C-alpha cells in the first residue's frame, strides 16, 4: 500500500480503507513510502499486489457524503492496482477483495450498487488475464524434471558397486576426486539436457515465458547447480542402499519432499505446507524461475541472487556430504 493521501486533512478515509482490507484477515497490508519501492518488490515477488491511494482519495469520499445524490459535485479519483502476474491468487482473488473493501469504505455498512466517485483501475489485469494455468505451472516443471536425477544416481552407483566396478576402478590411476567429479559433471549435463527437452516441449505447446537471453542463461545455470544437489542426494541414497531396488525406495525419501514442496505441485497445498517448502532446495530453484519467467524480474534483482545463493549453498553442502559418506561407507 502506497498512501499518497496520508497528509491531507481527510486522511482518515485512507485509514478506513486500510482497516477494511486488514479486517478481511486474508490480506496482510504493508505500507510503502513510494511507488518505486513497491513496484520493485512486486517485480521480485516479495509482495503480491501494490495499491496506490491517490492524493485526493479522502476528498473524493467527503464529496460523496456531502452530496450523495449529485454525481456532478463529486471529486473523482482512481485507485491504482498492480498485481503479481506470477500468482493466481493475486490475479483472481485480490481485485474482488479490494472492490469490497472500497465499497465498505465509501458507503459504510449500507452498501449500494450506485456509482461512486472512486474506481479501481488496474492495467496489469489485462496482461495477467492472458496467462494460462500451464504458464503458472511451467516454472515448477523444470525442477521436477531434474529431481529424478536422485534416483538415477542412486541406482547407478549401487549397481556399479554390486558388479564390483568400484573396486576395479580403485586399483587404477583414477583418483577418487576424478571419479566423483566426472560422475557429478556427467549427471549435471544429463539434468540440463532433461530440462532443455522439457523447456522445448513447453514451447511447442504454447508456453511463452518472460525474460531476455540473460534470464534463460541464468535459469539453466540455476538448474545446473540444483542438479549437483540432486547428485549429492543420490550419493547419500546409494550409501544407505544394499541393492539397486533399495536405492530406488530410499531415493524417494529425498524426491517426494522436493517434488511436493518445491515444484508446480506446491501451489495446490495448504499455506502451512507451502511454508515448509523453504526447507527444500527445489523451492528456491522454482522461486527463481517463477521470478524470471512469470514476473520478468531482472537477473540481478535481490530475490534472484538470494535464490541462487541458497541453491548453491544447498548443492555444495549436500554434494560434499554425499561424496564423503559414499567414500567412507558406500564403496564396500
């Protein structure tokens, strides 16, 4: 909320509107001092909507109550509304809530369908309305395509160990670091190819993401880093497994949380469950791709950098943990 009418003699009307929005217990109102900051946070996905209360908002409300039946005497103003095009809740649920709160503010308890001096204008709604359900799902499909790398890595290492391949490699000049690095890089390439195929298939069925060339490059960089995290989880699964069949079951202990909490499935879950997604790395890959492809956020925006940093930290920690555990317990 950017309240440009906060210093006028009739500022109580804007406070009434904010109070009515808060009383719905659906929206959490956050105040901004200027529109530029609010727009920046909206672009980065930190908020779902930005409402600009015009300077003469209170004067408009006063003019209505002074002459309810004389529209020619009213002072007309427009409430500007900007919505997060990456959120279905924002585009579908927030406008009716604001309309209801505005009607309560202007008319009071006895609402009417008569014209009022204040209208809600939202140019962004036209653009957001063109997005399909698949547009909202697509950023979560790409991490989904890479997650199953956990199972592939777990099965591969377990099968190599079962056939004695790891013991034979240990007596060659190949060092453990070279062996693990080659596997990590090859599986990372596999994940990137999977994501690329998924992305191409999405384009063929009509998906048109926002963003420029830098956005697409960064998206693949993020997915490459996330793939290393999946390799780490695969190594941990292989360490705990005695056979390729057991590796599949154990791998799903890592796959399912990332699948439900950090991909397109997340949007259909309860808010509390969605909040739990912040504990899985796929959530941050999904969030970054949503900002890049749905909101058109610049690659150097703080939200993107934060998501990239979290995915990188997750990947380094999990990959190192997987390598250490597999070297110590998994190559027997």
